[in-house]
C-alpha cells in the first residue's frame, strides 16, 4: 500500500542536514521557565526600578525639546560615577520645598552652568562667564533680565528650554547637585494629538 510510505518530500526534509537541527523540531525551547528564569526576571526588574524610571511631562517649560504629554526614560545611575555636565537634561526635586513637606514635585530642566561659573541674562541672551551662548534648542530668546549670579560649589544652574515660561534657576537660584535625581535619556512616546 503506497499511501503508508513516507513521501519523497518528507524524506528530503528529514535527511537534509541544515533542516535536521532546526530549533522548531525540538519544542523544548517553549518549556515553562524554572525557578532560575523567575530569579533572572526578578533581578532584571529590580535593576530596572533601581537605575531608571519612566516620567510624564506635565508642562511646556522644556518646549520644544520636550512637549506636554511626552513620556520619557530617565536613568539614575550615571551621576554616581560622574558629575553633571553642561547641556544635560536632568530631573530633580523642587529646591523651594522645605524638608518637612511631603510633596514629591519633580522638575526637568537643562543644565546651563556648573560650579564656578557666572550666569546672567540680558538683551535676550544667556551669558556664561561673560560669553553669549548660542542656543538653538530654546523656544525663544528670554524677555527677562537677570543680574550676574555666581554658581557655588556643589551646585548647577538649570533653565528650561522655554525660557519665558519656566520656573527654574532664574527664579530660585542655583540648584544643589544633591537634589538631582536622574538624567534624561530619551522620549519613548510622543502623543500625536498635541
């Protein structure tokens, strides 16, 4: 009876060396992960929550770099091994918040000056150490003026990219580095309806 014999195509597929070792021929790769798999997943989740966080942008203070509704990824590990640098976009705790208050206000701004620098704003430009800065990332030139300010040790000076609509160092002064909680990495979701 010829209908019980294996076909020529079946014999070819089984005997062809490259196809014989295909992973789909052994369904073991679909098996349920053991305890070690769950332990690895736990370690990855723990590291993810320790060294990064997801944030939502509620205001337009960083426009046009970040828009209202953007969801961003912030990493929290790099400032343990290096100092914040100019043009880093950082998240930080509200510096005007008193230690007894229990508000979790987190801001996001761009570092424009570090310890030892002088900062001033006049004639629609930002001056760091007396040199006008060329900033192609801001929404528009600042319409306010700010007197010469010295950034002390252990502090940075932060400003929003939307200079005229930002609650930042030009209002409350230099930011203590200890308030910085993370560094902006990327925007992973930008709403299309805005």
